[in-house]
């Protein structure tokens, strides 16, 4: 019986990959070009291709429009906002009616200890060009689909009340929105694969959180042994490289392997 080889690509979108993208990740263009070449080589060997898509609205708790300071100015991208900042009046919500829920969100986020709340440039807005898959990789995936296969596209991030780095669940799931809660279908699909190749942007955030959540949802860290991180097909957000390094170190200890796209033929 042949081995089942899956590819999981995290957010290979123009806003992350293009050098002029709204949240361009240094090195991402090379990452995705190398990945596209690999997909074309392996198009008859890949059993399934999963692609996550960051899918935001302009009005989002992680975008500048949501917040303002005492003078009414919105925060600059990459500003960090804590629950204490809101409680002391350093930052408040642009819509007063959102204050209570936003503060509760920040407190919940603080309790996880995974990430501080960062204000990002508006990126991957639904319907905009920046939301689209990098053209070279899109072409490679379409070639793979010529075998009459369907790429598995997983959207995340449309709920404006919570950050959604991971494709498995939001940072703080909304009990009224199933789209922010555990993606059981994706987890079970990956669980049944023999090997899962990992790539995408960014290593420090969406890829790291997705993989951590996948392994956690498996309920057995030994499943990490089926994961292979393609180290030349993922990069970290500038300034957050340490998070990417820690992710790799942690998962390798659990059994995740690493390889390059050129190791496969």
C-alpha cells in the first residue's frame, strides 16, 4: 500500500509573499517559488494539498481602525496593546460599544501567554488582490488539480473579534462562531496522512500556531513524527525570528523532521 503524502501550505498570499505586500515577509517570494517548483515535481505523488487563507475584514480587532489613543489617533502598525493599556485609558476602542468585549478578549489572550496583541497593517482583505495565492504557487496547484483533484482551501480570520493565526482555531474562539472553533475536519484529515509536508508564511506566527494546534488536537505528540517542515519554504516576520526558532526547536523535540524542497523528487 502506497504512502499518503499531504502538503499543508499556510497563507501563501500576495500580501505576505510579494515584496510590496501589505505585510510582506522577508524571503517569502523565494520560499513560494521553491515550493511551486516542488509541487510541480511531485504533482503525481501528492495525495492532497491543503492551503490556508488569511481572510480579514478592514474592521478587525488587530487592525488600526479598531483602536484610538487619548488624542483620537489610531495606533501605528506593530503597536502592542495590553489589557492594562485599555484599563488605564492609554488605548480605547474607536466604537465605545466594543470596549467591554475587546477588554475581555485582551485578558483572555494574555492568559494564554502565546502572543501579545499586535496591531498589523491591513492585510489579506477579502476580495483584494493581496488575499490571492501567490501566482506561481497557484499555477502549480492548478497543475496538480489536473488529475481531477480538489485543493483543500481553509479560510480563517473573518471574525473581527479575534486574531486567527492558526488554521485549527482562533486565538480566543468565539462560542457563537463555529468558524473560530476547532477545525475537526482538517485535523482528522491530516491525522490520516502518512506524511505531511509543511510550508508557508509566516514561520513565526500562522505556521507555528497551526502546527502546534494540529499536534495538540491529535492528542498524542508522537503524531509530530509524520510532519516534515520545509525549511526553505517558510520564513518568519521580521523582528519575530525568535518565535520561529523556538517553534522549530520545540516541534523537532516532539519528532517533527526538517527537509528542503529540493530533497524531494
